[in-house]
C-alpha cells in the first residue's frame, strides 16, 4: 500500500461559512437615501392610507348604528287582529307589519282614532317580546 492509496477513517467536514455580509459596500444595495434605504423602513400599503382619510361616522352628530325599533300602532293591531290574540315579532312579520322577526318591536298607543276607544282593546291581546309605550299600556290595561 502506498500513501496515495490511503483513505480517511472518518469523512472530512468542511468549516461552516459565517454570514457576516461583505461585498456590499457604500449603499449596501439599497440605492441612495430615502425611507427605503434606512434600517427598519416600513411603508404601509396605499389602501390603508386611503381608509384612514375617509370620514368615520361616529360621535353625537351621526345616527346610531344600533338597529332602530320597528313601530307598530294599536290601530294597525286592531286592523290586522280584529279578534285579538297573541302578538309577537314572528307573528307581526308574518302579517307584514314589520320586515323581519329579529328586529326589536315597540307598540305605540295614541289617541283613539276612527271611533275606536282604548277600553275596547283592554284584555284583547296577549303580547310577547314587544315593548309597549305608556299610552299603549294604558289602552291595553297593562299594569307594571
């Protein structure tokens, strides 16, 4: 056996190359000056700037974003429910008095019109999941 025929018992491992940069002198490939040339640069997307410029609807000058209550009058109830019965948002939506049953409903009473007196309505309706105005409570004979 000769020296050129010898083989290593363990394979040779190359040294790891350390990445310390270099070969990027002066501007380091960033062009010259400006925000993009600085460390920690961050340019926001253009759409974000546009959104920030839009007026935001909030504060006391703007209408509330909460859904307004749907109003149903006692006259409308007397027209659609001549014999009385149960009144709930689902039934009112089915009759077409409100758009959908998930909207809050308030029943308003007022001065008796077209010959209907408030006493005629007392005890006629069973009301569920609806708010009542003070006049409606009086006309329906609800206490509490």
